C-alpha cells in the first residue's frame, strides 16, 4: 500500500479548509490496515471517513488513515429480517438507498446524511426521530494500540446521543458495520415535519418516506458542494431539571424535550437564532439562512476563521442564556 507524504487535506473535509498531513494512506482491506499499524507503531494516528464531520485548523503531524473497505454483503436473511455487512468506506446514502430499494426498513429516516458507513456508529448518527444504533448488531474494528481485531456488540458500543465508545476512546478503527433491517415496514410518526411532508399519507411506503426526508433536507440544508459546511455544528444541549427551569425563566417559549429522568434536551438552533446569529456572517464565515445550527464557509481556507466564528456563537449564547454550546463537529 502506498504511503503518501505531505498530503493536502482540503478535498477531504467538507468545510474545505487547508491543512497538510505528514503521512496519509488508504488501506483497502483489514490486512493492509493491520500492516500499516505495524509499520508505524509510534505515529500519531487520525482516522478519516468522508470528512463531513470534521475540519482542520492546522497541519496534521502524523499519519492519516482513510479506510477503503467497500464491500456490501448480506450475511443472513429470513422472512422477517436481513443482516447486512457494509464496509467502512461505503457511502452512507448509497447504502440507505440500496436498503430502501430492497424493502429493508430501519435506515430510511437517515437518508441523505453525508458520510461513510464506517463513521455512522462514531457519533451514532441520527435524524428525524431515528438513530443508527437501533439497527446495528455488530461493529468490526481494529485496535489502534494493539493492531488486533475486535468486534463490538451493540451494547458494547455504549451508544448515546451523538456518542459511542468509539468517540469516547478514539482507539478503534471501524472496518465494517453489521445492520439488522426489517423486511416489513409500518410508518410510525416520530417527527411532525416528516408527517407534514407526507401530506396526510398515514401509511407511506419506504420509498415515499425516503423521498420526503430528501425533500425536507434539501430545502433545509445547504449543499456541501456549493456551500462548504459540516451539518449541525453544535450538539443540542442536554439539561438537568434545574438548568431547564433556569432557561425557561429566560425564554418562555424555548423548546424542551423530556429525554429521561431529570434529563431534558433543548434546541441549539433555537438558542443560536434567539441570540441573533441566524443568517449572520462575519468575514468569510456565517450561519445558514435556513438553519442557524449550520455554520457555512463563505470562502476561507483557514479553519481558524471557522473556529473563531463558532467561539463567538458559544460566547453569545452563554452570555444571553447561560448555556454552553458544545461542538458536534471534530476540530483538528
Ligand atoms: C450537510 C450535512 C448534514 C448532516 N446531517 C447530519 C444528520 O442529520 N445527523 C447526523 O448525525 N450527522 C449529520 N451530519 C454529520 C456527518 O454527516 C456525520 O457525522 C457522518 O457520519 C460523517 O461521516 P464521515 O464519513 O464524513 O466522517 P468524518 O467526518 O470523516 O469523521 C467523523 C469522525 O469519525 C471518525 N471516523 C470516521 N471514519 C472512521 C472509521 N472507519 N473508524 C473510526 N473512526 C472513524 C473520524 O476520525 C472523526 O472523528 C451532517 C453533515 C453535513 C455536512
């Protein structure tokens, strides 16, 4: 496998910021991956998927590994379910489209999320009331420290809201993911916008649901190829009961979702908009006019400009509402 030196990363992150990796490689198989780990035992290692949830503020002094396992295999199937293994590099939305076209349900609400299959468990991607954790049975990985293969069951992945053991430890390279998808489909309303888009159709087909999700997302989110961005820049804040009440005292109509005992979620987009940042720009960075949570790059190649703008938002939301927003995006 070829090891590239001084690799420019601008085309490998959806914010299109410039940075150079000292070393870069694209292993096509688990064997190639373990080989490269053996050859560079002391390197600082970073794993890259399709780069839609990360950007660079400086050069990377180490080895970037971009897994290139591309296979999709049905590993078991009965009347009700299909178990499918997809390689880390498989493009997420191609995979969703394939599953929907075969009548396998479970992933349709996650249509059009940009990225790779390998990154999907990292932050437990979610949208429109669904999270990928509900379809994953196993995650196959290689341990960066030992070079050994390790398979995680769903429980062992310790999935949470935009979270998993992979995100917490950054120790495992995901090589493939195994999904268990249902061969039957009954639409259950999880998200009011989606039901509206379906225009009163109470029993839509899988394809109709996918189409509706694509229509909503296309309206709401900027196209990364035209307006570089990384989707939601911040996580929705999780609040205790006291924090929730303090926030409600400041903003009467703040949206609050009960997500467990003494645990509530509010909308980062709402807070950013309320703080006056929706559609606001500063130099070559701004937030998207249709969605305050999406930070957009209007022409800078320097990730520090994006970081500074994000910090402005964090400071202002904290000053006005006492809530500290945390980035969902990985910043290097
Ligand atoms: C327009 C837009 C809309 C978006 N909408 C959503 C949404 O609705 N819901 C949502 O959850 N996310 C959303 N995102 C974020 C993003 O699409 C997801 O996080 C996606 O999973 C990123 O995939 P990627 O392959 O680009 O990962 P990358 O950005 O390359 O990597 C993300 C993280 O995962 C790690 N990683 C990647 N691949 C592997 C691997 N094989 N093994 C170990 N670690 C790995 C990286 O080191 C990094 O820390 C959106 C992004 C954009 C640009």
